[in-house]
C-alpha cells in the first residue's frame, strides 16, 4: 500500500509539471502574438508616414529649383512703404527669367527715384489657433477670389498711382510676362515648407510691378504639416490655407539671368480648411 501511495505521488507531480509547461507555453504564444501585432501596427504607421513624405517629394520634383544659399526674407502683412533700405539679403529662388520690365506706353512713367522698400523683419512665425473651425478650402481661383487678392494694398502704394503698374494694366499690356511668371515660379520648394505638402494657386491676373520693377505675384498657399515643431506651428495632418504675395526680380548670377525671390509677404492668417 505504501508503494502505491508513493507511485501515485510521483504521477501527480509529473502531471503538475506537464500542465504547468503547457500553460506556460500557451501564455508565451499569446504574448508573442500580441508583440507581433504591435510590431505590425508600428511598421504600418511608419510605412504610412513614409508614403506621405514620398507624395510630398514627388509633388516638388517638377517645381522650379530653389537655392538655399540666401534664405528668403519673410515680412509682415503689406503696409505702406517706409525708410529706404540698401542692405537687403541676396535673392533666393532661381527659375526661368522673365523679360526685363518695360513701362507700357499707356501707363504713367514710373518716377525716377531712390528705391523705396518695405521695412523687412526677420522671419515671422504665426502659430495657428489651437481650436479653429475648418472652412471650405479654395481649390480653384474664381473671379471673386482674384478680386479679393487684388484688393490688398500694393507695394509702394504710398508713392501714388505712378509708383507701380497695377494688376489690370500689367495683364493687359504684358500678358506674356504674366503667363510666363505663373509657369516659371512656384513657392512649394521653399525651405519654410520643408516636410509639408504644399500647393499653390495663382493667376496671371495676380501679377503687378513694384516701383523698383519687381514682379509681385499673389495667390493662395495650402500647407499640410506631417509633424509637430514645423515652421508655422501648424497642427499635424490638418490642411491650412493662407494668402501670400511673393516679390521677385530678374538677377544676373554666374553670367545668366535668373528669376530670384526677394521676399515673402503673408497677406492673411492661416485658416484650417476641409
């Protein structure tokens, strides 16, 4: 009888060991499955981010090349001209040259005076509102949109009607230059918009000339940031739009005439759009 109890004890102990081993194996399998699922989710997330960045990269490939040697000057909203400036930064963007400015015979001659420049500040970063109701995005410029953009005060307007060539006159007398500028210049590759999806809407009817012969072009810029800490403090993965004016000149570099960006002027604040 003693032998039987000993034998039974051994069998019970063996069964406990087997059950514990099976249970541990089942737990291990479950933990491995959970870890594998988490890894797959992480890989999918990284893959999606890479896909988004690839879309941005492909969209910018065919845009005019932007030189980063001299950062563009970012100034506040358009205001009246102030003290002349003779030590401005060298232009930044290079593209196809537009024909040299010529004064149309139907326009009052631009006064021969020292260049009057807008007081330029260092880069202005305007954080977007934390909570903002999204409005309908502008996907194509209507006549109403164009009239609205033309309504902002022109550069050097304090100099009177002869101090610049207005939108209507520039388009009617220099249409080829206006069309060429729209094709030759795009801001989407500027460093300020790095790692953002950028879209640019403009029209040949949104080009005018400043007192110093700059091409001033206005339009609607759409930005979508993919991460925090971006240039403008935009919420990631939210589409924003802002009205902008870029001022450009023909410049000689290495013996070639190129179209170069002088400065960027934001005409409105960022608006979240859908």
